[in-house]
């Protein structure tokens, strides 16, 4: 099920992937950033690290490697990535996730 229109109408963020691969919608405050991601194509997210992140899979599947441990996450599964821990993923087309970042400025809003 797609995210409802009132969510997809939230501002988009500037991510290093084309619009035909991932769609974004965010709520941002001084305390953090909540991002709604819809992956339109299979994609690989290279290993990287940043501030703390928590997320949950709404639909689809992610093969996530977090701190050297790899596992599959499916609808209803959540993940918690502590600050500075290296992580990367293989994300299946059709996957929808909600990610919460402790860094309010993790991504810039699209102009």
C-alpha cells in the first residue's frame, strides 16, 4: 500500500539517487528528521556511517548489513543503527520504509 497523499506531499530530500529509483517525503524539526522512502527500483546502498538511525519496513524487503552483521528485514521489522556504525543495504523494488535520523540536517530539503 502506498503512503497516503498527505505524506507524499511532505517536502522531498536531496539524496544521491535518481528520482526514478527512490521517492522521499520528510518531516524535519530541530530534534531530528523522519523520512518516508519508497524504492521504485532495486538498489544498493553502499556502506557508510552517520548519526543514529532507527527504521521500520512497511512493505518489501531489505538485506541490511549493520556493523558487519547481515540479515533480511521484512514488513513489521525494525532496525536500530547506533551513531557511527557502518551499514549498507540491498533494497528490493517496491520497498517502503520509515527512517528516523537523530541528525536534523542529515539530508537537505529539495529546493
